C-alpha cells in the first residue's frame, strides 16, 4: 500500500508515467469510466476547499466510483474531540482510499501511519499541497511541452504558500530551472528553501518588483495573500494588494509566457487578464481533475489488476 504525502514521494520517472496516464484519460475518458466501479473515496476535509475537494470527487466519479466524507471539521467527530488517528481507522472501514485536508502540518502523515487504505495529502497547513503540485507540473508539461529549461517567477505570499513550497521542491529535480521569487520582505520564501537551493547550486534571485522581472519569465505563478495564515489583521490588510497583475504589466511579458495560479483568486489577477491567451489558471483547474484521476488509479493499483 502506498500513500502520497509529498510530491517527492514519486520519482521523476513515476511522475512521467502518471502524467502520461492523466493525458490518456483526457483523450479517452470512456476508457476509464468504470475502472473504480464499487470503489469509494473518502474526502476528509478539516478546512474549507472548493477546487481540491470537488476535483477529487469529480475524479472519482469520472472513474465510476463513489464518494463519501465531510467538508469541515465542524461536520465531523473532530468537533467532539476525535483524533485524526481514530478518524482514519474508522474511515478505513468504509472507503478504499482517502484524501485528507487539514490545517495542522503533518496531520495526513499521522493518518497514513494508522490507515489501512491509501491516504492522499490534500493540503496540510502551510506545509505541503502535493496534488496541486502534480496539477501544476502536468499543466506546465502539457502547455509548454517540457518540464525544465525555463525561468519561473513565483509571486505573492511565498512565506505561507504551501503550493509554492511544494512546487519549488518538485521543480528542483528538473534541469535548467531558474527561480525568481517576487514578494514583499515580510512574505519572502523561508530560509530553508533558499538554503536548499544554494546547496544544490540551483539558480534563484529574490526581488520586490514584479515589473522589473516580467520580461525574463517563461512562467508566472501568482498566489494570493492568505488571510487565514496571518495572526495580525493589520498586516494582512497592508499586504493583500501588494501585487495585482494587470493588462499593463502583461504587456511587459513574453508572448508565450504562461500565467498560473492555484486559485482561489481574490484580486491579485485582474479579471481583464482572463481573456489573455497566456492565462492558464482555469485550464490548470481542469488538469487537476485528470491528475487526481490518474493518482487514484495508481494508488489503487488498478493498472496491475488489468494486467
């Protein structure tokens, strides 16, 4: 039995196979429409989510399976004090695979240690968000035709953004990646990330101005300033509008630069950008369904059964 806690749990070769499978599912959905017949996915979401939870549910339904679960801690026995360990033991009796979102870092790992079924980390605090990273990688590979040999700018909340931390770690395994970190001083990428990049001789620089680096970018990964990660409301209000991507800023970019965003968007990307052919964030959300379909299929070892 295998779990997914971190994007690095899969080798580069395994990721290639996973993405090949996801792309085949996009091309021929009917081929996979009943492979999870009789199987159940439990979505255990201890904090709010739209895309991640619904894309997991859509993925399982597309595979012919069923879904059960809860969408907030208040609607589960966690509200009565039940531990994650006990919850997953019970869920293991009801479902074949579980996707867990939790505000505490490491909670899905604790669950995986006690689970009788595969557990997928669907986001834990400000730590990891591996299925979003898989979505990002599939989006880049499908739209750029490669994973590697590009300059990517990551903009906004680089301190608390779990999607950013996961993506940086994952991209470090590919060749000729150049990172540009664009953030205010207060939201800079954590030191452990920059120390890791230095130790591996991976190119990066940190800047405050988005306009300054726009012409260099092959990819721009925008993030929102996350109100839920701040202890101080005044700091959130002061920083929430620090970066807003506008039509004028896009005029500085390459004609084939892609704009990605894990969503939800607040106001960091102007809606006028949505019609720009370089805006890929809604395509990215669509890719998320297929990468989760491929992940469910892989962790349930359905390919082995077919063979």
